[in-house]
C-alpha cells in the first residue's frame, strides 16, 4: 500500500476506548489522520464529506447494534476496508465478520500498537489487492513470529500448520518431547484447541502456566484456528502470593486481641473516616464498625491523657511521621470508660494517607494502679496518725521507718529516724529477751511476738510499754520486714498500783472489824441471854462452837447462811454433821481446828439463793477464852459481803473506765500541746487546728470531771443548785440534737416537736446536760446506726420528753439497775465509752426539778427514756 498518510474513521462511542486507540496509533509510527464518530449516522455523514482509507467499527453504537451496523456501513461504502472492534471471543465471530464484508477484527483489551497497524494495513491492502494474498500471508507470519505470545495455526483436523518461535519455546520448556518446527508441522496439536488455562509442566511446585485463546482464521484457503499461548506463570504466582498475603493479613487483623483500626486522613481538616477495624477495636469502642463508620467524628469520644491532641500524620516539612504512641479513653455507650494505649503509623496509599492504629485496653491495669496508690495512701494515713507508736525494720532489725507518735514517745524529733537495732531502745536485760524473740522471728520459728517491757527515752528516762512485733515475709518465707507497735502503759501501771492500795486498805478494814468482833464476844460472855437475843436479831451470822466443834450458840442468820440441815435445837450438834455443802464443811472444820490451835483464820465462800443468784460471805473465826484465859471454843462470824463485792467490782470497773476515758483525751491534749511547744515553724492554720483538737478533748475531760463532781455532791447530800429561768424547750432540744448529728454518720434523728415554742421555767444548763446524757446513750448503744426519735409532748402542769432508739436494748435485770452509780448496761463491751454515771445524774437532775424519769427497754429492740419537767408557771 502507499506509505503516505492513512485516513482512519473510528466508529466508537466509548471515550476511553477511543483514547486507547489514538494512543496506540500515535505510538505505532503510522502516519495517519483519525476522525471519530460516536454514532453510525455521524460516521456516514463524515464518509459523505470526504475519503477515508479504513474504518474501525464498534458494532455496539447508540443508534445501531450488531451485524446490522456492519451491513449498513458496507452498503454505504462498499469500497472502504472495515475492521470490526469487539470484546467477544467467539470462534465463529471472525469468520462471520469476514463473510459479512469486514476485512478483519480486533478484540478490545488485547490490542497492541503493532497489531492495530498491521490490521489496518492488512485491511487496506486486502481491499486494494485481493491478489496479493500470499504476500499478505507471509507478512502475517512474520508478524506472528515476532509476537511475544505463542501462536499456532491448527487446521480442522487439529494438525499443526504453523508455529512461531515463542510457541516452540513455551512448548519446549513445558513439554520436552515436542519436536522442532519441521517435525512439528503436520503433527497433532500438543495443546487443546480451545480456550483454556494449562499447566504444561504438571508440577504444582514449579508450574508452567499458559493461557490458551483461540480464534478462527483462513489458512491456505481453508478454515483453521489460530491458537494464542501466553505465559501467565509469573502472573498467577503473584496473584496467589497476593491472596495468601491478604489471607494472613485478614487472619491477624480479625483475630488480634488488640484493637486494630484503619482511618483515612482528610487533607481538608475534617474528621478522619474509618476504613476498617477488627473485632478487638469494636470491643474497645463498645460499638460495631458500621456504627463507627456512620459517626461524624469519633475523636469526640476519645479523651487523650494529659490533654494532648490526637497524633497528626504529617511533619512540618510535609513528610509522614513515624510511629506515634498515645494514651486515651473511649467513652462507651454504657457510660463506662476504656483506657487505651495506642500506636499509630501513617502510610501512603496512592493519593490518600491511611493511618493504621493498634490499641490495647489497659483499663484494668489503670484501675489496679489507682487501687495501689489509694492503698498506699491509706497505709500512710494509718501509719502516720495511728494512736500507737509504729515502726518498720529491715530483716536485721534496723529501723526503716517510724511514725510521729513513736518518735514523740521516745523523745526524738518528728522526722528523725533512730539508728541501730530496735532492741537498743529496750531497757536493761529485757533487751536480750527482745533480741532472742526477734532471732526466732528471723529463723521462721514464729510469725510475731507480744510482751510488756520497758523502753528508754532519748533523755535516759524509762517508761513501760506493751510491744507487739509481726513478720512480713517474701515468697520464699524469708523475713523481709518487721512491723512493730507499742503503747505507753504508764497510766495503766499507775492505776494498777492505786488499785492495789485500795485492796490493802480493804483488808485492813476487815482485820479491824474482826478484832472488834472478838472484843464484843469477850464482853458478851456475862450477858449471854441478852446477847443471844441481840445475836438472833442481827443480820450477820454467828456460830459459837466448843473445842469439839459442837454447836454452843447459833442465830437464824448463820443457820440460813450455812444451810444447817438438822431441825429444832442445834446445841451440842456436831457442825460437820449439820452442813451438807462438803467443800464449805471441810473449810469450816479446818478453820475451827486452826483457831483452837491459836491461829484465827478467815475465808470466803459463796452460796446460791432461791432466786437463782449467788451471795458472797466472809467467815472470820476467833477463839473464846474463859476468865482464866483458857480456850473454851470458837466464835465464827458470817458476814454477807455481796454488796461490798458488787460495789468493789463496780468501783474497779469505774476506775478502769475512767482511766481509759481520761487517758485518750489527755493523750491527745499532751501530744498536740507538745507539738505546739516544740514545733518552731508550725503554720498558723495547723496551730489553730491543733488548738481545736486540744479544746475538743479538754471539753471531753471537763464533761467526765463534771460527772464525777455531780456524783460527789449527790453522795455528800449537797444536791444541785438550780438556776431556774424561762426557757423554750423546743429550741433547746433542737440545739442539742444538732450537736449530736454532727458527731455521727450512722444515725438519723426524727424530731417530733411542736411548731410553736414550749416554755418552761427550768435550769437550761442542767436540762441540756440531761439531753446530752440521754442522746449520747441512744447513739452509743445503737452502734449499728438507726433512727433516734426525740418527742416533746407539752402539758398544762408538766411537759414530757422522750428519746427512743432501736439499738441493743436491755434485759430486765439490766433495766432494774440502770440508775445505780457506776453501773453500765454492757460493761463487757469495751468499744462503748462511758463511766456508768450518766443515768444516775439524769435521775437526780430530773428529780431536783420536781420531775420524774422512766425507762422502757427490750433486748435487741431498743430503749425509750421518758422524763417530765414541770412547767414552773403555776
């Protein structure tokens, strides 16, 4: 054909395909001019206005479809070579296209630059010179031979008529038995004559994959099939590797325990958009990935630690940052917060930037850290403010830490840490005992020890302490630390010494009374009749026996106390035969023997009462002598000491309780006052706080002393001096209840008071003292908390006030004794403070006003105290 410019008319409505063909032609080196028609009508109009060398025809145009399009074009321009453009791969398509007037066809997507030129030239030459078929065939073979794809021409009997070098190379690599070209021609095709994908090697590990595509052709004026072979081994291997990598990625992505997210960064500053996330990220956020994609800005639900902003993917110079770590909290839909530690990495993906994030839920760890900090703070608070001296040593017993009170007790500065072994503070030989006990602690033979010992102050003085030491061991049970606590028991020792003095004085009183009785018996010898009458009327038991321990004289009290069994006159009866109580009989006979031997004796014993109680007695013996000084018998005096025992017990309890009640506030007063005296630079606020503590505890001591003084005045018969003035009982009750509300958190108070003032002429301070005692008991004896009800019922002559609690209550026996001095309803409960004087004072104060007081109580139900106050207006 002429090598001049080729004019091409392109029938194509797809701009992309049209642009592709233009690019292919532009790079082909073919001199050409191309015009495009999007419809058949538009193309026919162009043909009417000028000459074209070839037409490229897409059979699917907006105004014409299929073979009708080709027919219309051939009919309109029968001399124009036509090349059909199609995306079909039907074997009969080419044959039918040629039969309908086309010179050739091109399959879209498989067109190369050389192929389109060859096709155009072939179509033009065929149209211009049908006689040059052989030359065209040779040119076609040359083109096919140069094609990198393998090409085989197979006739209708599936025999090879042509093979290009690329085909021989592919078949020779995969099928070693395939002959060279001369031997291959005329042989059956080594590959199926059909569209397929084959593994020529048959080796799964090292495949030789080829893609087979067929198209009908005419070869040597006979129908044949063009078999195209394309090596796709590398392509398929790359695709398989990509699928495996994607599978690994998805497996790790979905099953990771950490949360993984992918966000697309927006250059316009808008919120990032979620691209993908795994189930771990959904758990952390408390939302599904669909919910997260629908949200405008997930950053509103994320609060970064320390007020930091979310990490930005770009540096100042525009480059991507490296991995960035952050800690933030997710606000979940249920209101809970999940704390997350995350690492984010920005990655470019084409024109966009994706931020990959990996987060780990550290909420539990943060809670544990916070709990540990709180526990440490509680330990420090207890350690520093404990009412005992506390110290910690290492495994060798050397001091590690001491609290303030420990240093105060030993005379050290508040922040001073004593040096050396803690046993060096123990006085004298007792230090060796402490070291021996600590050695056993160190060896694991004991986990703690407790003892009372003496400690040294820094000034050399000695004070008694109660010391307790416990071991803190490691995982291997080795001693790591020791914790010790000590209490200054100086006041307790002083109280014990004072109590011992009370006992000695009591014994002297008993001995003096015994001597008095002996004198009385000697004087009464000559007045037997008269004395007998007197003795029978006295409450103390009297038993006179002869040297053989036979009854000479006895009174009813002695018979009742000893439980003498014989009826009628007991004179001359042996004492041993009359007493049924074997231990008492033995002790009495033994005492009579000692007295007759010149050694008077005294012993105590107890006897049950008919009411189920127990009475305590003291038996004192002394010898009876006649005028000549000879021993004629023994007189035994039986004294009922039940009341004295009870009074002694109550006084002992009172002394113990009073010492305890006074020691606590006095310790506080001494401690804080010492701080104020020795502390040189204590801030003013702390000084006022310390003075407030001292004032509060001093008021407590004052109250206890006031109770003792009140009881003292009552005992001395002085009574109370009342300062009666008009008073509003409603306001007074409200004021006292308010003071008690501040002191307790477990109790609530219900006030049933008139809305208007209730006047009374009373001593307001004494009535306030009564209210304080009653309200204090209501709170103390309901330690579990509850409601304290205070009611005021106005009357014409007297007003009634009642205080009811739902605490532990009292038994009938306790209730009958509650107004006794020193009596406490539950003295065994050392956790309830009190001196046992409050209700006795209440009774005297109310009666001094001319009122009455009554108590109702039931065990485990509660107690109600009622008292009346005269109005004083009459």
